[in-house]
């Protein structure tokens, strides 16, 4: 197959530049323009379906209630404890969220609002003649169903990182939505209060029971201490000593005093005896014993002694006064001696008594010491019993304090959370949201349109533009031939569509006629052969891949356009099977192409001249049978050489390439091959196969022409083709 020349056409450059883009937006737009009507219809259906869904959707209302979790619980009656109060943290708030949307809280809401009797939560009530559940099993099933329905529409969410929690409920009934949102918070707070109250009551009951046990234990322990103390005689005089210890302390003090008194008595007795034994006078002894009697007698003796001394001086030894004075002095000495003996005897008695008292106290101390040893052994057991009793009393006192606190706290419990705002009855529905439905409608329309375009593009295997031809077939596109029925002048006339060759003659200034003139120009200017004859005369073979692609009418119009431009043109009907051009141009042919090739008639006898178009025509008689190999025979080659000398432009109307092999033979004999592809209809694969077969026989393919092009649709959807600008230059055609 002859490929396009190495130097790309401007169209090739244009397409190459576009294809270099990552996303070809122009190609996408072209695809949508190609399928504008299906896209429009699908979009309308999508919009209508969305609108229907919007109006058929039951409105839903959203109610929101808000509560806040307290950061730290405030006790009305503070409780002294060693552990600090726990503050609320993020996991605590998350836990509260989970509890709020738990089936337990939902069940309490269902029971509080009696939702089992509402059709929204008990669909069974919607049935005609249905009644509320009566049996326990039915009520349980209905309650579980209501809990599931409520939970599916309940949304509990923490507001950011704060301690606030929003409870939202969506319902078709706005009042029901507000009631459920508020009831959810109310039931949660009530649950917390009931839990705290129950915990306090349980603590009080448990403490009360334990107090009774501890009271009995304290009484038993104290009774055991008293009994043991009584049995062992362990009575305490003070908090730090017993009676025995106190008595022993007193006796020890008395013993010390007795021993001191005994020492004094013995010392005085020993002094007195010593002085008596030394013959000391009463004066000395009295002074030592400190006796008042001796002192008085000593004074009297001193007076008497002074009187004796005075009388002795004055009188003689026999003077009665002296004798009387001496007698008084002697009497006083006798009294002093007697008093000294009495004092010594008294001192001896005192010393003996002191010794006896000391011995007695010592004996008592020894007895008490023995008693104290026995008491010490018993006090070990007593101390143990006292410790047990003290421990029981302390434990009892602790429980008693806790019990009093629990009793005092009853009725002052807090829930640890509070309601911030109650849900109001919503006035506007949250769904259906018109903006959302509009967005969905446009998205659905776009998606459906894209799917339709993609599907139609995938299913479409035809060729539309010159760019498609050059990209897919790798062959130059020589132009496009309009469909007569799509031309503006034909559409406005509302008359039956005329026969193409006749329309070309009657409308020489139309776009249809201009297309064939342009095609003729391209073929005339195209290089064909090396000889001068080949450069002056062009033999053009017109073929296609499949039947019905406008090949015959195009061949007739091309020949007519060439003839009307002053070129001596011959049209040869080489389709021996259908003979379409022969039937249309010459109803009565005396000699056909087969007769000329067989030598049964001369070329001049077989050629017919059409006065209207100026075209010469070599057709075939309907009753002639043409051998299959005749078109590729030497006779055909000789005929073509003969035609070169008589005509400037020879058009061969051949059969389609795929079903008929003789078309390839004629293509190999022609100077140029014009390959027709019907716009949008001819499969690209069929065209590829046909061109490949022509290339296999060495045919010189001038290019591909799009036939039967709808110029209106092409102007709307085409790209890379001159037909895109048909609206701009259609005024040039009449």
C-alpha cells in the first residue's frame, strides 16, 4: 500500500500537535458534539429521574441536643479520701459518646416515649387491621426492632476536642426527632443519677451490715480484756502503771525514808553511848542530843553552881546556905543523869523501831516484786487483748464514719454531666437537600452522558474526518463528498432528494459540485506515471471496500465535473455484476465493454456521449456475460492504452474490492486509484483490508474520499476537516 509521503501534510502536523497533549480536550469536546442529541436526551432523563426522586423522597428532619461532660465532679458533701478526685479526660468523653448510642440507652428511650406504639418504629402497625403487641414475646420483638430503628438514625458525636457532645436524630416527624434527641440525654443523665444513688445506697447497706458485725467484735474484744484483767487482778491505777507498780513505788520511797530514819537513830544512839562511855557531862550530852529538858536542867545547874561558888566565897563550908546550894546542885546533877539515861533508852528504842520498820518495808517490797513478776507475764496476754480491742474499735470507728458519710450523701448525687441545650422542633427538613439533588442531577447527567458517549464511541467503527482517515488508514485524505439531502438548499426546499449527477448539473455552484471539482483537481495534479502520455492522460479507478458506499454516483459525478471543466472525459462501467452506471446513463446500449474487449465491436461503436454532462460513456449491455478474468486481460490493457490517445481523463467505475477480485486487477492497470469510504458507515477495518489488498497488487492509491457526508452534523462534530467550517463559507455555494 502506498503510504503518505514522508513530508507530512499540514493536517498531519495539526493532528500531531494535538496528540502531543496529555489530555486532548478538543477530542473530548468533539466526541460530545458528535453525540449531542443522545447526550441531551440522556441528560434530560437523568435530570428528570433526579427530580422525580427529589419529589418522591419523604422529608427528614434533624434535631440536635447538646450536653457537656463535667471536667471534675463537684460533691455537695465533700468526702475525705487519700486519693485525689479523677478529672475527666478525652477517653472519658469518648466513652460517654459510646454509652449515649448504646442499645441500653436506646431501650430506655423506647420505653420512656412508648415508641413501640409508633408506626415509625413498629412497621407492623402500618398493616391494615394491625394492633399493638400484647404478648411478652411480641413486645420483646417489637422493642428490639424499635431499638434498631432508633439506633440507625441516632448520631452522637463529640464536638471537636471539647467536652461537649451533640446528640442528633433524624426523623420524618420533626416533633419526634426533637423528643428522641432530648430523651436520649435525659435518660443518660437519669441513668447516671440512678447509678450513683444505687451505688451510695449499696455502700450504706454494706457498711451498715458490716458495722453490726464490727460492733459485736468490739464488744467481745473489750469484754475479753475486762474478764482477763479481772481474773489476773491487772487493774491499772493510771494510764501508765498498775496498782502493784504504784504500791511498789510507794514502798520503795518508804523504804528509803525508813532506812534514812534508821541510820539517824543508830547514829544518835551511837553518839549518846559514846559520850556516856567517855563520862561526858550532861551539858555535852544534852547539847549533842539537843534535849530541851537537859538544856533547862543545865541552865538551872549553871545558876546553882554560880550560887555555890558565890556562897563558898562568902561563907564557910558548913554554912547552911552553902550546904543548901550544894544540895540543890547535886539534885540537879541527879536529874540530869536520869534524863540522860532516859534519852539513851529512848534512842535505843527508836533505833530498834527504825530497824523493824525497815525490815517490814523490805519484806513488803519483796512480796510486791514477786507479785509484779507474775503480773508482767499476764500483762503480755493483756496487751495482746488490748491491741485487738483497740484495732477493732479503730476499724469500727472508720466504718462508722464512712457509714455516716454515705447516709449524708444520699439524695445529693450528681450525674457528672449536664444538658447545655435542648433540641427544638426543626422547622426545615434536612433532606431532601435541593442543592445536593441538583449536584447529583448534574453529576448523574454527566456520568450518563459520558457513558453514552464512551459506549457509542466504542461501538462506532466508522470514519468521520480526514484526520481519522490519515491516522487510521495511513493514506492521504483527498476530500469529502456531501450528502445531497444534508445541503441547506435541499433541506429548505422540502422536495424529494434529486439524483446526484442530475443535482450536480442543475446546481453547478453547490457544495456538492464544488467537492467533485476539488477532487478532480487533486487527481489531475497528482503524479501518475513516468511517460508523457501518462502525465497527460489520467486513468482513475474508483472503488470501495463494500457495496453501497456511493461509488457509482461518485464516479458519474467526477466524470461529469471533469467534462464540464473542458476535459475530454470517459466513464467506463467496469462493474460487470451490477452495471449501475450503465443502467443510469444509457438505457439502450448497442455495444458494451465486453463486446469491445472481445473484438465484437469497435470503441467508437460502443462509446455513448451524454449531451447534458458532456461525458463520454463506455457501458455494458445488461444481457452480456463478462468472463471473470476479462477485466485483467491483455485486451483490457490494450483498451486502456487506446483510450489514452483519445481522452484526457478516464474514470473506471469498478466493483467493491472485498467481494470482487477483478477490481484489484483494474486498480493495478489504472494510473491512480480513488478509494471511497462512506462517512460513519464503512468500518475502518474493512477499509484497512481493502487498501491492503490494493497495495498487494501494486495499485497506486491516490487517496481516500469520504462519501455521503452530512455537512450539518460534520460542521457540528468534525475536527481536522474542512467541513468543520461549513457554516462560515456556505454562502459561497448557491
